[in-house]
C-alpha cells in the first residue's frame, strides 16, 4: 500500500498541467503546459485582441525547436529555430510589408507604429545584434541608440525622453 502511494505521488508530480493566462479584458493571453513548475510543452501566445501572436515549444523554461510569431493580420513575422538546450540557431524575419529582411540571422529589421512612423531599427549578424539598434517615440523623437559588436554591447548608449531631452548615457566601451 505504501509503495502504491509513493508511485501515485511520484507520477502526479510529473504530470503535465495546462495553464491559461488572461488579459484584463478577458481575452486569453497565453496557454502553456507546465511540468514540475516549469514551462515544458506547447506555448501559444495571443495579442490582446485574441489574435494569435506566436507559438512554439518550451523545455524546462527554454525555447526549443521552431517558433513562429505573427503580425496582427496573421502574416508571418519571425521564424526562430532553437536547439534542445534553448540556444538560438537561426532565425528569419519579415517586415510588416512582407519583405524577407532577416535571412539566416543576418539583416536589418525595421518596425513601424500604426501611423507609419519608424518604431525601431536593428541590425543582426549571425543571430546577434551587430551594429546600431535605434528606437523612436510615436512622435518621431529618438528614444534610444545602442551599438553592438557580435552580440555584445559596445560604445556609448543614449536614452532620450519623449520631449527630446537626453536623460541617460551608458558607457559600453571595451
């Protein structure tokens, strides 16, 4: 009898549990499978409108396999491929106009606000930030300017308020 209880308690600890997280408006934000308190299985994420944002698999809180992210209109945004240890191997990305801008982890991605102004521009090489990463507020004022070399921060980083005043700099010189 004691053996049966131990087996049952051991098995119940390893069972999958599906958890659903909701936005304040009641729409589903994400559905994820958990095992032993960690994300371990399929993860599906939605925009606040209820439209699919992305989907893929997790293993012990790490991304694994192929992940896909979509724009609100359903067009593909990104396809990322991770190894079983959660390391990003490659990714491809399409801009909001459908142009294939990141191929095998290399290229420049530009994202836009709904009004058409640029939100962010980032350069990638071999799946890492490489070069400038700039962001703007909806009013067109620059928000930040970062620099990377082979995925590592470099140079002087700048941060601006929405009114254009510089509020912070960070020195990432080698």
